[in-house]
């Protein structure tokens, strides 16, 4: 199961609007809401510095969060986070309540194991090319993994691994594989980059063209000199 994080929050008045949210941000607080699970929506505010410390942890956005509000606890997931386009500032958060006996759908990060030791990298000069950085899974809250691990040690050049190749923890499913029309998407590939070779070929071609131009130029000069001597005779 993924780590459970704790946040401390304060209630906001239900009628507060945009101007109140601006005042909160100026005072170092982040406005947010909690909704779902058949309960009323709660408006809250969270200390911005506290939030930044949590956001620096890799799996925070995909983990269960326990929010303490006036000595009451709400277990939630972050469903949306709004960030200022040019500042390191969180503008707003949407939290979704979870219940221990209800399946949740969460995007979790992917970790690739043995990238440097993969056959296609170590012996064939290939490069690991991730095609997905996160994957949506469905499970009960207690089964939510911090991440999904994919071991690529045996991958060769031009090999691909797909969603169905991932070894999943007990109780966890990949939503793309369980939907009405399953979609077994590729997750990672090992490829040989050929950009450098193409550049070399272009340079060699360019040098050949310049040489041809110089030859033509020399030939023209020689012809001109011969014609000049003939005319002087």
C-alpha cells in the first residue's frame, strides 16, 4: 500500500468566493474543497509551506491523504491541483473522499528497473525509451501501490513491454485492460538512436558538393587561360 500522508487544514465559510481566495493566498494559505462519498462539500484552507513540503515527495499526488479539520479526519485523494503558471505557488486543490470498502481509480508512477543493465542497452548500444510515466489502476484504498515496477533487464533492441506484461500487486488492476474494449498499450521500448548517423551523412554529402563546385571552378579558370593564350597568338 502507498504511504498515508497527513495534512492539517482549517474550515472556510461556505459562502466565500474569489476575493476571499485571493486573501487566503496572500496570507500563505491555499484554498481547497473536499467532495464525494455522498457527503456535503467542505471548503478548507491549508498552509502553503506545509503543502510544498509534501509535494516534494514523489508519490504524494497518488497517495491517500488524511486531512485533519477541527479534530475530524477525512481520507482523500487529490483529484485536481491548480498551480500558478510562473510561480512556485499552489492556487487551489480538489480532494475526493474515499471509503475503505469502495474501489478507487488512481494514476500511479512507473519505475523502470535495471535500465543500465538491460541487454539491449549494455550489449547492443540501445536506449531505454519510456512510453508511459504513470498508469491508472483500480483497487481498494488499502491495496493502492506507491508505484508500479517494471524490470527491463531482459529487453533487447526493438523490444517493447506492454501493460499486460506488468506484474501487479494483489487486488490491483490496470483500468485500460479491464474496460469494455481493453487497450494493451506499450509502456517502454529499447531503441537505437540514429540521429548522429544522419547528421554525418549530411555533412559528407555537403563536402562532396563543395568539392565538385571547386573542380568546376578550376576547370573554368584553366579554359579561360587557354583561350587567352590562343587569342594573344
